[in-house]
């Protein structure tokens, strides 16, 4: 399997990935704040600034090592948003919503990107 790590391929893949990571982590923090825990908000982590969510090892080092070693796959992670589940109004239920907020945001993004892709194909732009 040949994997394309050209500058163009990395840019095309990195931009949506950065959006996904940033919105995913911000969604966890937003949900926590919505349900009573403002820990992430007070630390500035409910933000769409990607720099707030970059983990030096998980976001930069691991993917870079995998690219340089010719790995056929990439993995990584962002800095987790701090949540004090004890501050949630109903910790048992609200913690589920906080946990689902990140993957839920990724699902919504996937739908939006798919619609964009269909529109671009329909107008024969790409």
C-alpha cells in the first residue's frame, strides 16, 4: 500500500482533522458548562483555537513518527478537556451527555462535509 504524504495530501487531510479535533474537544467543554461544570471554560478550553487542544505527543509527535516510518495508518489524540463530573447538576446522566458531545460533534461534521462534497460534485467544481 502506497500512502501519499505530499504537502498537498497532508494539507487536504490536516485541515479537516484540525477542525474535527478542535470542535470535538470544545464540544465536550461546552456540554460540561451547559450541565453545570465550568472547569474547562475557566481554563479557556471551550475554544475553537486549535492551539488550546494540541498535545505535543499525541497531536504532533506520534503522527510525525508514523509518517516518517511509512506507516499505512495514522493515529493521534488531542489534549483532553478537563471535566469535574462532581460539579455536574445530575452527574450520572449529564456525564453521558458530556462524553457524547465530542463524538456527536464529529458525526454532525461528517454530515456537513458529506453535503458539501455532494454539492461540489453536483456543480462540477472539483
